[in-house]
C-alpha cells in the first residue's frame, strides 16, 4: 500500500479511529526512541582513537619546507 493509499484510508476513519491510530503511532515512536537511546548509551564511556596534528611534527616540517620552496620558486620568477 502506498502512502497516498494509506492517507486516503485514514481520511475515511471516524474521529475515534483516527485518535486510536495517533495513539498507536505515538507508542511506536516512543518504542523506537527508547531503542535508539539504548544504543546511544551503549557507546557512552568507550574510547575512540582520534588523529590530531599535535603529534604530527614531521608533517608540519614537511609542509613548512614545501611552502618555503613554493615561495622561493615564485620569487625567482
């Protein structure tokens, strides 16, 4: 059933039936949120390695040297 078909069927429901559908969907969403929160909580407290340029002295020196060479090449022209 497509979304449009579902919406047409919902339009045909009585007010009480529509409220029941809303209540059902709200409970479904609440359950999904609870599962999502539990998955998020299971990742709390874990440590992950993150790269930082702070310890990349060799890369900094290489970049600095390349920039100096680039500047010298541009000044020689």
